[in-house]
């Protein structure tokens, strides 16, 4: 039934938390001809994207760009700074933290997985106090890195990265801080240098509004130093040759030319001073998150994130009520997809079938979100879920009475 020439009328509502919709302006930029990656024009593009992406990560240090998905950049981060058998402290916030933990095992590291017990851990952010306590007990400094996810895309819970930095410092522990902000970057506030992060991992298809296909490692001087003696095998992922050649605007191998055109355009859009720059971008997503949560509350449904201090501005996880006969979250998603041409995120791992996810990352506006919420409300009703009230009305009330400052209304 699903074929590649399936073209319903109007725009598909791609409301999953990544890939996010790619603005026309970026698609047009990507349609430029593929040029010689060793020619003179390419160096100009290389310098431009490296400068732009540094501003997005808020770092003065190198950012490595890989022609790979986010998973590749996870591997790059671990393999550049660690050695076989190294202990690493990871924190279980959800499915993506669990996948990164599995990767660490496959790479021959010894990860310890901290977290709250049971399903409850997937409703809260990282507990910095638990990290501090664990590091203080590690008097021999066996732990070489602390790995946390900034925006847990499987649940819609963020973590306070600065608090984790402070916990490591309070324990006077030399471990590196590695942060996955694959879905947080460019939608949720993020400051690589100011927060003292050693490696930040990100990807193209979430807040950066690009198609999938490139990913990033933002570095610190301490991480670059560690990479000189780290012993995990690395060749394609090795930072040294890439960072060295990037000084000239080029890469040691063929970079993803057309995605880099798109990245240059995305940086211009996200940083545009007339739309409030990065702070404006963060404010827009905070406001959209508020509106979507107002809808979920009006429906009388639970938000997966149990702690309002760490609600995600990137996506909202909506939990299914108990006792709806034979209808799980994926059945509701299927109805919304088939009837209203709107894709929502599925529940992953421990919360499969128990919740669905509404993305408000990347390229959105009030009315695309209203459309998505209308699709959800209709789909929930068709599925037989009893709603306490109209989420659509609540979101309209919120957006109507909380105008974004004019400068922040549009990203493009
Ligand atoms: C999407 C995502 C990943 C995986 O990235 P891929 O591009 O699918 O390889 C990892 N971590 C988080 C938090 C994500 O949102």
C-alpha cells in the first residue's frame, strides 16, 4: 500500500522528533550543483559552515563534521577519547541513552549505567547528585568519561548539563564530559564552552532542519589532548586529520557537499539577528512546547516528563491512559497517519505502545502545531480515548494570548 509515489494532497505533517521538516529555503540551497571538493569555491563553503556551526554549538573550539548519522558521531566521540576496557559512567534517561550504552559495550568499554529504578527513570532528567556521589567514590579515578543525553528524544525530558559539569567539578574528578545533544541542538538552549562540555555530539535532521546525513563532534582542548593517547581503534572517525585539514576549509575525504550548502543556509536562518538569533530560536521552541503541553493537559492525558523544570522544548511525550481496551499509542498513531496524513513519534523501548511523541523542533509555527494537535485530538477520539476537554481549544487560547515578540515569530 505504501509506495514511493504516494502523493496525498497538501503537505504531510511530519511531526516526529526528527527528521523534522526541511524548509523550502534549505531544499533550494541544497539543489545547487555538486562542486569539486578540492576546488577554490569549496574552501569558501567549508570555512563558512565551520564558522556557522561553531556559533550554533556556542564554541570557539573545533567542530568536526562527519558524513554520517548521529550514531556515527556517538562512536566518533567514544573512540577518539577512550581506550579498550576504560570505565565510563553513563546515565539512563531513556531509549537513546540505552543505545549509547550498548554501543559502549560493543566498543569494548566498561560502562556503568546509573539511573532511577524502573519506568520512573524515563520520566526524569539526569540526577547530577547521583553522578557526584558516584565520582566521589571513585577515588582512583578509574572512570574516564561521564556520558549524558541532553534532550532524551524517546521521552521529551531534558537534562541540566551545567549541573552535571558542576557535579564533576565538585567531586574534583578528571573524567571527560560527553554530551549527546543530537536532538537538542538548535532548538533547546545549549552552550558547549560555557557549560564545560568536552565532546558534544549532534546530528543534522533534528533542530538543524536538514535531511539526515551529517553529524557533529564539538570538541574541547581537554578532549583533543585525550585523543592523542586514547587507544580505541579509530581511522575514519579520527579527529586529528580532519581538524588539521579543516583549517584550510577542506576535508581529508569527500564531504557531503549538498548537505553543507543546506547547513550554511540553516546557520543563517538560526542565527539571523532580525529573528532574535539563537536566543530567539530557543524562545520560539519554549513557547511551542508550552502550547502543546496546554493541549495535552486539557485532554486530561499525562505528559511523559514528570518534572516541569526539565520539560523538553523539542518534543512532548503523551502517555496513553490505562484501561482503553485494545488501543495502544501505536494504534492511535496509525489512525492519525492514515486519516490525517500526520506522522507522530512512536514509543521506543520500555514505553513502546504506552506513549506517542509530538515534535515541536526545527521548522514549525503556531498553525502547523495547531494542525498537528487537531489531528491528534480527532485521532484520540476515533480510537475511543476519553478526553477531559479540547486540547485544540487550550492551545489556541495559549498561542492567542501569548504572542511571540514580533522579532521571534519567524525563523525564515
Ligand atoms: C536521533 C537521535 C540519535 C540517533 O541519531 P541517528 O541520526 O538516528 O543515528 C541519538 N541520540 C538522540 C538523542 C537522538 O535524538
